[in-house]
């Protein structure tokens, strides 16, 4: 649990690290899922998020279960963009 006890960001060295709950998105094959209420340490300077070992294991278990749809609390509709469209738009005078 060394990562939890040292309250210094390993990314930028800031001491402004606080316990919080975050949400994160995970790809599983072609499916995108969001997990909320993940306990994490968050750096106030660079916004890097750190999970302790228990949390990492818990996320691995969720992933191992395949994020079953019947356990989902809600569903999000998300817009999908293609960078190709952006590149095409830029080439038009
Ligand atoms: Zn940081």
C-alpha cells in the first residue's frame, strides 16, 4: 500500500494529492463501458489518478465478468467522431 501512503504525485511530484471517487471508461472489445464511484487518489496539480491494489483487483474482476449489461446502473449515449472527418474538413479551402 505504499502508493496510498505516500501523498506525493508520482507523475509530477506535487503534494496536492487527495482521496476522491472518480469515473473511468474502459474498452472491452468494441464496447465502451463507464465505471463510476471508483476510489482513487487524485493529484490536484496534474489530475493524475491513482488506484490502490484493491481497486485495481476490483476493476480486473469487473472486466473478467465482462461488464454484464444487467448489472449496469445506467446507459449513456455517446457521440462518436472520426478523425478522418476532421482531416477532410481541414483540406477544404
Ligand atoms: Zn501530479
